C-alpha cells in the first residue's frame, strides 16, 4: 500500500488535533466514536476503535 497524505493538523495548547474530513471519511468515524493510536516504528497509526 502506498503512503497517501490525507491532511495536516496542528496540535493545540491542550495537545488536541482535528481529524481532517478525508481522515474521517477513510476511518468512517462520527462524533462520539473512539479511535486508537498504534505505534509502528517511528510512526503512529490512527484506527477506528
């Protein structure tokens, strides 16, 4: 699978980030859904929980 950039977000002062629409669409997440962060080498992968 080829890497594809789905957007760019900034980290807020509360260390929060916004999932871009492209990311939300790929994951199929809606408000209230949970996501999980998985470390893979020097990268972090976001998945729908």
